[in-house]
C-alpha cells in the first residue's frame, strides 16, 4: 500500500492523544500516510510533539538508523556521508531509483577514509535493505524507501556544500525537482547562512522563497517583513501569479502581531492579496478583528475576489446572532448602489451567503426581505438571500424561493431546480396566504 487514508491517520492521532498544530500540520499528516512513517510513529513509539516539523522527524530517523548501524557493526563510520551523496546524485538526475554501484562507490570511499576493513560495502548495503531503508529494484537498481527521505538526505548534503560555496544554490534553483529539498536545506543552516540562502532564493524565485520561509529555524520576523513588502510591490506588476502568492501568504508564512501594520497596508491593494491579508489578521486577532473585516466587505463591495475570500475567512466567526450586523452591512451597500457610488456589488452577496450557510432559512428571509418596500430598494438584500439559498437544500428554502419567484424576482429560479419550483409554485397557487 503506497498511502494510508487521511481519516485513518486522524483517527490514529486521536487514539494516541496527539493533536497536530502549527504550520506543518498538513505536511505531517501526508508524511504519516506513508506506511513506513506510520509504523515508526504509532508502532515503534517514535515520539513526536504537537507541533512537529518534517525536518525533525527526518533527522531523528537518520539518527536512529546510525545508532542501529553502530550497534550492528561496532565501527567508527559516518553512514550519513555516503547515503547523502547518493541521494544528491539521484535528485540531480531526477531519478528516484539509481544504480546500486552509485551507493557502492560512496560507501567504499567512506570506508577507505575511515580506514575500516572489517566490513565490506556490500554488507552495509544488504544491512540497509534489511532495515527497509533501501529498496531493491530490478536491473541492479535501488532507491531510498521514500522520496521525501531522498530529498532530506540531499538537503543535508547541499547544506554542507552551501556553507563552502554559496554559488551552488543557483544551480539547484534551475530545477523544480529540488524545491522540497531546498526547503529542508534552509532548515539545516545557521542564521547567517540561512539569510544568505534565502536572499539568493528571493532574487531568483520569489514564490519559492515565500513558501520556504516557514522552514527557517531562526527568528523570521524581519525576513517575513521584507517578503511582505516585496509581495505588495509584486501585486502591481504580475496579476497572474498573485493568486498563488496570496494563498502561500495565508498558509505558509509565519506571521505575528509584529506584521499587523504591513498586513493592513496590503489590504488596500484589494483582490485576493488584500483578502488574504484580512485572513491573516483574523488568524492573529480573531474576534477582535471581526467587525473591521465586515466593514471592509462594505468598503470594497464591488471587488469580487476580495469579498468572497474574506467571506470564507469570516465564516467561522459568524453566527445567527450577527444577522442584525449583516443587515446593516447590506443596507450600507444598498445606499452606495442607490446613490450610484457603485454600479455593482459582485462578491458581497456571495460572501454573506457563504457566511450564513447552515442558518435557518426562515430567519434569514425574515431578516433581509421586506414585502412593504420596492424590490429595487432592497436589491442587495435580495441578492444576499439568493446566494444563501443556493447552498440551502430543504423544503423551507424551497418555499422561500417560490415566494420570491411569485413576488416577481424572476432570477431566483436559478437557485433551485425548475421542476421542484413548479411543484412548489402550483401548490402555493391553491393557497396564496403563504408569505411569512
């Protein structure tokens, strides 16, 4: 089996009273889906904390293999040296499997350097296979038991080489297959070298730099500040890449209260970048930023990407008790529309509709719809109801849809299936006192 089910992993974590947190939560779950790591953690009692970092797990694994090797052969031999060189060769060539002679060559060289004669290189390779660390493949080819281990070992080699020659990084940056290993390399460097490493990456591949910052082991506040400022200037130049960068900002960058002023500056840029800056502020400040985020929806109500993204971020903070506040926001947007300050409000209605998912349809309808005033004077509120009803699949919402259709809101028919609406419509025609 190549990969275990994600829900199975989550169940196993719960049974072992492990609650994963932090920026690497998703990466650790993916790692645990691999049978080797699952057995290592859950069956061999290989300890991890609540906020583990992938590099810590790899490092502990290599230490474990080295200790087992020492117990078995009782020799002074650095096993990491030959296997990291073989891993780098493998990654350079873009081949997960490599000729056994490659590892053979590096082990033989290390044995000679250590002046060890009591053990042969073939004995060491066979032992690594017996530990399931190396997997034999046809035609005298082998591979490490998982690609992520190849990448970590290659990263340890690159970290050593980078300290001696910074220029080597530029060579690796030209190949996408090195991306994950570069992240891990950054985590292995001391602060001064890590800063040099990241500066090089920023100048050549900003997206990679933004993704890799969370791997730094040292204080990242100032570097994150630099990246945020650079991100703001990039948003004005490359609209095609900004969506990806905005997502990385929200999910990969270690932000803190130190970065609040810069994040507020990014909000002014709107679009997905401004919206993800709002999301970051909600992550930092929580409920204390909720009403300011709602006011931003009103302020930029005609910015579709901005509004819909904020709606997703705000959703967990909004309850039915907030309906009066959402009504006030809708009325404010209606005022802007009626006074012709805006021509459209794309995204605002979607944001509110999404935030209210799971609310009582009757409660939403009675809060937002007023049969005593004209449809034009409550267009924003009606559109909010329509967006809410799109995700509400029950008889209650179907009746409300039929009511709005009978009131002359013809575009409401796109919310539900036409045949369902017709059934509801004709049943209502028999009894017209159905308004709530």
